[in-house]
C-alpha cells in the first residue's frame, strides 16, 4: 500500500555542501530542489500529504548568516504561489510562525488562503516547529479555554496538525537515527525509515525504495498481526 502521508526530516544539506568544499548554504539551496522534486514525486506516486521539517525550534541556535539564508529560501518558495496553485497543491504550515519576520508570516497566510480550495496534494511545511513547543502551546490554549480536564480529541484539536492526518511514514535522510522533536505525538504509530543519503541526493530511486519498504511493513497499532 502507498502511504497516504509521508513526513520528511530533510537532514544532510550542510554535509552535502561541506563534502564539496562549498558553503553550507549551497546545501540548503540544493535541498530546496529536492523538496521540489519530492512534491512532484508525491503527485506522481499518489501520496496524499507530504510534510517537510524546514526549520525547528532548535535551529535558532545556528549562525545568523545561515538563518538569514534560510529565510531567503523561504521567501522565494512563498513567492511561487502560482506554481502550487496550478498543480492543485494545498499548502499549510505548522509551527510557531509568530517568531518569523512579519513579511514571511504574511506570505505564509497568503499561500494558505490562496491554495485552500485545492484538493490535490497537501504540502505541509514545518516552520519554527518543535513538538515540545506545540504540546506546551496546546496545553496552555486548553487551560485558557477553561478546561480542567481534557480528552484525547481535545489534545488533537489543539495541535498545529489539528486538520492534518497523522503521518503513516516518517523518513529521515542524513544518517542520523532520531526524531529531533518532530511530530512526536503524531508519529506514535508511524513507520520509520532512516537513510544515509543526504537530503540533496534523495532522488526518485530513493523515493520509490521508501515506498517499497513501507509496502513491506505490517502495521499493527499495538494489536495482533491481521
Ligand atoms: C538540515 O540539514 C536542514 C535544515 C535545517 C534546513 C532544511 C531546509 C531546506 C531543505 C530548505 C527548503 C525549505 C523550504 C520550505 C523551501 P543540516 O543543515 O542540519 O545538515 P547537516 O546535518 O549535514 O549539517
């Protein structure tokens, strides 16, 4: 079966550039091309939703020059509304956007509203996202609404992902085997694939092999194999 929702941890951009004696930012530039490729592959192989971890709550500790370059990349991505509208892609963002420059926040809102009626591929970009921040924000909003006890549905509805299905599969490139504060609750029963490929090297062959590997997994959700 094809996974309906794949979430990507796009790791290895910096090393891809360093291996070529290029500045790290060049790796992010190439990583942007991979994101674009994966969006097209998701459409080709009929995946319904793809989520990309583009900036974590921990990424603020990177040098300002790298952060500024990532902002530049996000601005360019956000300026391409027509490209996504024409592909019938619906864009959404998860994370605490308020910490980003106002023009980026405005462009995110514009992209969301201008693609809201599209019913093709869902593309979700995690910006200033971290599960601990998400859960803390959710708990505070539930408390502010006057609740003194909550159900699982209350928690789900207070998460940034309230209107997005949980990922069937989480893929991390770059050789590290950890989740790095990404979709911790939402991936409770996801399948995981960790690949040594660096994100800029992730291509159609790698995408297909991830789909094949997922198809071979048996999901039991804590029950018995059916
Ligand atoms: C992790 O690799 C990657 C990031 C922190 C940035 C990911 C962002 C992009 C791929 C840009 C595209 C995003 C959009 C929304 C257009 P790393 O730099 O930590 O790699 P390293 O572990 O090799 O140093």
